C-alpha cells in the first residue's frame, strides 16, 4: 500500500469530491503530519513549530466550520500504532462533520478561510483527508 501525505488535493480529487451525493452529511477524517518548524509561504520569520502553527489554524477554523453548519467531532494526538504498519506515523487525528459536500467546499472557497489556512500550510508536512458517510 502506497501512502502519500499531501497538503493540497489534486484536480482529480476535487472533481471526484464534487461528484455524486451532494446532500448527505459527511465526516472528514484528517490524519495530520506536522513539519518540525513552521514554514510560511510569504517568507515571514517564525519560531513556531509546525504543530504550533497548525494549532493557530485549528483554533480559527472552528468558526469557519460553524459558519457552514459543520462541527468538530474529535481531535487528538497520535500516541502509537495499535495495528498495522506504516513507515511514518501521523501526529494527530481530527474528525469534522459537514452537513454536505457543498458546505465544506463553500468553506474552503471562502477568502476568510484562506487567511486561516496559511497557518495550516505553514504547519503541515502533509495529511490524508478521508471522506466518510454514515
């Protein structure tokens, strides 16, 4: 099994996300891997770790999620791998419920979200974002 953490979805992944059932609630499972040191795209100096930069995003994104009718379900640090095998373990897991795909897409398309997402990009080495439905 090949595993590749990414920070931005490919065009094909976005197109696939926008297809199919648009009305059912979705739960996004986020497997997060942080950079050792935050790296901002605008080149600003920062003494933040990747986890600290992502924590800023995490605090800010709650309002963006609520604005589209979503809610954070769970987040926690990964302590160990109980079953299976991976080369590099993720640092954190987060689960967010959105009322539907459009709500999530509206959120990530909002310019106010893009401002908060600068901390996400600065802190993340990569992630897996897994769409699930009940």
